[in-house]
C-alpha cells in the first residue's frame, strides 16, 4: 500500500509513542477549578519561557487569538493588522461577532508591516471614527510562507504602540519555528508584546492546545473569556502533558523541518512554469505559484493526492506544502520527484495542444 505523504499542514501529525505515554501517565484534575496540576505546570513553564507573569491553556490558536482580542479591546474599537494574517483571513469574522471590533487591514510586505505603515493606520481623536485599540502581528506568517517577522521591526512597532497607548499582540502560532530558525530565544520576541499566543498543535506535533500569556491581570480576564467561549475544559492535563513532552523532545528537532522544507523548495524551484522565491522559505512552509502552468490549484492538489502527495490550494494560483515531524528525508525526496514528474507531464501536454 502506497504511503501518503501529507504536506497539507503541520497540524496533521499524530502523537508519537513517547507523547502518548506521557499523556496516559498525566496527573489530572478539573482545570475549570484550577485543579489540574499538569495544565498548571504547562502554563507556568510557557509563561516563564516567554518572560510573562502567567499563562492560560486553550483548545486552539484561534480561540487564544479571539480571547486576546476580546480582553484587549472594547466593542466599537479598531484593530490594525496585516491583510493576509490568520486573524483576518481564517477566523470566520469572529472578532466582529465576539468582540464587536472592526479591522484596519493593511498590506504588508510578505506579511510584515512596518511601524510607519501601522502609524498611518492609527485613527485621529474624532468622535466619527473608532478608536485604534490594538495592533496584531503574526510570527511566523502563514500566508507569506513561514516568513519570520524581523525582531527589530517588532521592537519599533512596540515603541510606537507604547507612545500611542495602544496594546500589541502577537499571534505566535509558529513562534517556535521563528525562534529556532534564528537562534533567538522566544522571550526576546515576547518582551515587546503585551500578550501573545503559542501553538502546540503545529510544529510541536501535539493533538491540540495553545497557551496565551501576559500579565496576571490579563490572564485572569482571559480565563473568564475562555469560559464564555466554551473553552473551559476539565481533565485537560492529558492534552497539556503532550505540550510538556513536546517542549522537552520536539522543540529541538524543528531545524529538521526547516531543512526539509528548503530541500523541497529547491526541487520545486527547478520545475518550469512554477514560481517560487527561495528567499521566502525561512522555516517549514513552502508556497509556490503554478499560474504559468495553466492549472488550477484545486485540480493539481486532487491529482497529486491520488499519487500519494497531499498539498493544499493556497489562493487562486498557489499551492502550499508544510513539513513536520511525520515527514522524513525519504518522504521529501519522493514528494519532490512526484511534483517534478507531475508538472513535467502537464507541461508536455500543454505544449502538444
């Protein structure tokens, strides 16, 4: 039976035997009462890693983002972010529904907004306009192909936000990848933000879970918002145990994913008619444009899936591949050859018309 090489996302991983054992052995309690010792350990450890006072375990990154927006804004205010960010593109307008805020979506360069761009989006003190209350950044940036947000730009944005008395939030779903890729401790990113979230269900290979961190007062408020949104889980230490295991065993292996993404990108870049900027492949995400081949991404993804390689359409002209701990070097070589053969055949067919 042909092995399926699933590159749709780093969320498709399954717990390793070691992680399952840690989950099975977890000491648990009722986390809504604050009685789950494993959840408490994870929250404390992540808060310490990120240099913040406290943390809160949530089922997903999207819920963590939405809890943060709710706790950092008031209804009728405005949030500045990148027009390709996860908060803007992939969270079902939740901030409008849950928090009653609107977005000022600016076009960043590969997902990166400068301090000057953000300042241009700030609203004047005018009763006809919403008050700018929050700036949200994303690191690494999914839609930009895993691009790392420059630390010096985050520092400049932080200074701007403090001067304007506006909060700064970081969607750090893949902050682990950025930190490992550049050798920058995650707390160096975190110190410029009022609050941030990190995911365990992506690069670290856990079945679920994210941790939101910030001041104690913020996390106390976030705990109430989590309950309101249905995120108050009971014996969630079984999931938190996976996160603790991942910090011990999966964080240090992230460079392997980055190396494999680079290898795959190099092979894809050699395919005629496929456009890929290797400078954009900085972590574990590879996004490439197939418009010059005349194929629709949905068609290509279906065909490649039948051949054992799963990618996802990523817009009207692009496909995305993401490396993760369930994909090894041999899988990458097989996937690269499959992509090269597929597009070569299609190119030949087009030339014969």
